[in-house]
């Protein structure tokens, strides 16, 4: 299990990325919020 040190949210996976409850309005916003290494996989 992982936990975000910023917002305290708990995840099933360790080091899971998220946006600390920031609402993303488009798929492009979501992709832009991902690590650079992940973005080309869309």
C-alpha cells in the first residue's frame, strides 16, 4: 500500500501518481498530469 505524503490518500499500489483531488476537465489534462515517461503510451 502507498500513501500520498501531501494529501494522505491511501492507494493499493506503492508510488501511485495522482493529482491530490485536483479536478481534471479533459483527457489531455489527465495525460499532462502523468509522468513524462508514461505520456507517450496513450
